[in-house]
């Protein structure tokens, strides 16, 4: 990344639909510092880290909220080719959390997406917990567009939320400003650093609890290295789209596919309205 500027704070257009949409179209992303109550974000972070602790991933005797990993232990959920049964059990416990799934239906986020898209929306049930262990540089997510794996409609937005403060050493995520106007690019070229002009402006800055970053499915973005010596970086992401536009069948299944919904819902109340909520919507489901 040759040109790096801070994210454009979009708080000034939050209450103005026309300006909100114009900013979203121009930059390909929207950034809202402290949009969500920090205590709610930190509560979810705490729950996720307790799952880490239960599965032996945190330093013994440390405060779980410090997210200090156990020396010599790493879990690379997004890159692992042949996950062990223990890794599958761990990540499925995160995905099975009722609070984790409900987080993506937060009324503040839902209202924002509805204003942006101007119609009824679908929250993809395939939600993600990004777990980045320190100094796993070969597992830092390369430049990409979310439309490559998500498919369905290009009118899909990803909402990326850090679980806890994300300082310079923890890295976070960077966005290529305005790259949504380049169309659908070759994923392999992007991954090795091609496809963007040398003078592309990348936007990044440290994030704090409650910050919300969202970007269009064609907006190029990438992970940033976690250069800490011992701290796990946590974040979440989910995708949102108009309910009547095409959606890939895979977007309705659990992330990674290491369990089905009946397994993940096993400890939920029988009549929980969040279970299989998408089945009540008039979806145009397609298989790509």
C-alpha cells in the first residue's frame, strides 16, 4: 500500500439519505466511529474469548479479555486446509452462540442498511468471526472483493466490526477507496497485488470498540498484519442485501460448513425467532 490515508468519517451523513448514498457510491465504503455502544461490543468479545479459554487457546492464568494466546498454539480458521476436529469444535462453538448471531441484527445496523439500500433487507446467516493470531503473516488476508466468494447480487454490503480496540500493531483492515467503480476484477491478480493502479489510495486507521466499517461487494480490501507478539485480533463480518435480489445458496449456510444449522441451534430455544429466519423471506436463491 503506497498511499495510506485515514478512513473518511461518515458520521456527518448518517441522518441524510441522499448524502449517505452519495458517499457510499463515491468511496465504496462507509465508516462510523463509535456507532455501536462499546459495552455491547465488549460483552460479545468477552463471550467469544471465554470460548477461546475453554478450548485452551489463551495463556493460562491470564485475563481472557486481554486475548493473550497460549504460547505455541495457533488457530487459523480462515486459511486452514485440513482442520483438526478440535478446531472445528472450537469455531462451531463461536458460530453457535445465540448472542453472536443476534449481534448482526442490531437495530442500529439494520436501520443503517435499510436507509442505504432503501428497501427490505436480508442479513446473510453465514456470519463470520475473524480470529487473527499474532505474527501469522502468511495468513493475512490478501486484497480481494467480497463478490468473488459471496456471489448473488453485487448490491451486497459487508459490515466489518472489530471486537475490541484495534491499534496499529493489531492491524485491522484497509480499503481501496473508490475501487468499487472498477467492476469485478480477477481474484488471482488482486491476491498478488495486481489489478489496482500504483496511485490507489488505501484507507486505514486504528479502530475502537463500537466503530463500524462497511463496504460494497466490489470494493477491494485487505487484512493488515497483526504484528503483536502475543495478542489475538478479533472482528466480525456479515453481509446485507436487498431481500428480493439474487442470493447464493451457500450464503444461507454456516460459515466453513463444519456443522449444519440443526447442530448449531441445538442449545437454542425451540421457538427462537432467529432460527431459520431467512426461510420466511421471499428470497431468489440461486446455486452458483
